[in-house]
C-alpha cells in the first residue's frame, strides 16, 4: 500500500478479517478509534465492524489480509 493512502471506511456483514503487517506501520480506524499495528503484529476485525487501513508513513506498507468467509461481495462502504 503506497505512502499517504487509505481505504474507504467500510464493514463486512459476514466476514471477519485478520490483517498481518509484514513491513511498515499501519494505522487502522476501527469504530472511530485509531489503532497502530507494527510489522510482525496483527489485528482482528469482527463482522459488522466499521474499519479502514491507513498508511500515514513515508514507505510502502506490506500486509496480508485473511477473510473468513470470503469478503468478496460482502463489503458495505460507509459514506
């Protein structure tokens, strides 16, 4: 994820997600609260939880995201 980028705030009705940070520092907005996740750390996002990942750093952010069940077609963007 390039520096200075972020996802749109959203949630998944069925899918839970785990983000594992490979390199860099990720900031997550989770239900209006900011959480910082560093390399070799993870965060679990439960279904129906408003969230987005943000890269405020000067370097690329590399991470894995695992969704269960799959999140394709299960994303609801929040305006």
